[in-house]
C-alpha cells in the first residue's frame, strides 16, 4: 500500500522530537566525558606530586580510548611512585588495546615479576605472548596461571589453542575432554578450533 505524502509528514513530525533528544543525549555524553577529563586534569595540576591523580587520569583516558594520553599519564604516575603496581598493569593493558603487543610485553612481564603467583597476571602475560605467536612462552604462562588456580578454565582453553598452533593435537584434545565437563561454551569453541585449524593428517 502506497502512503501519501501527508502520512510521511506526520511520521517525520513524530520522529523529529526523538531525533532531537538523541542528538542532545549524544552531546551531553560528549560533554560529560570532556568535563571528567578536565576535572581530573585540574586535580593533577593542583597536586602534581600525587601519583594516584595521574593514575586516575590515565584510567579515564583509557575508558575514552585515548590510549596515548593514558600511557603518558601512567608513565607520570610511575615516575612519581615507581612501586605503583597498578600503573604497570594499566600501561600493559593500554598497549594491548592498541594492539602494540611488543610494547605491552615488558610491562606485563614487570607486572608478573611483582606478583609471580598471581594467576590473572600470568594469564594476561600469556595472552600477550599468544598475540606475538610465541606459543611456547604463552603455554608456560598459562601453565603457571593454572598451577596457582587449578580451575582456571580460560587458561586451559587458551593453552589448548596454543597446542593446536604448534601441532600438539593430542594435548589439545585432552584439554577439550576436560572442558566438556567444566565449561560447555569453551569446549564447543575449542572443538571448532580442532575441526577448522587441524590439518587432515593430524586429525587422523
């Protein structure tokens, strides 16, 4: 059924206030982000020796995906407080989000040096190695994560994908069998890797 121009005008009239509200909401969100950055900048200008102030500013930059600004703020925080563990993590994460994995690596390594028994730190380091195609190093980090948290299912899964990458299919299948009783979602995802990423001769 063909609608008349009059009908279209009515629809447009109804939609116009909604579009205006959406535009205003977008502008408000933008203004709020800028206001938050300005507020945190004021704090570090007023307290230039406060490492936590720079850390908080860096976090806000990172939330807004302004990673270069975030990294600069984190570096200032570390310059003021070299033992500020959280800043090392944050710099590594910012480089990781930028997909600059070689730059992320030393920061993630430093983070692990500070707390080598922390499973999540080992897992994050393993993820950097994975992105760099350093699968043996990734497996070692994932194993350390598992050693300190036996039920770390994501670490098992990531380790299995590494095993597939280096051709250790039997090891990957063992993990797949274990995951079937622990996490069906990860088991199904790993099964896809086994089906799609394993050469025919390896699957026999």
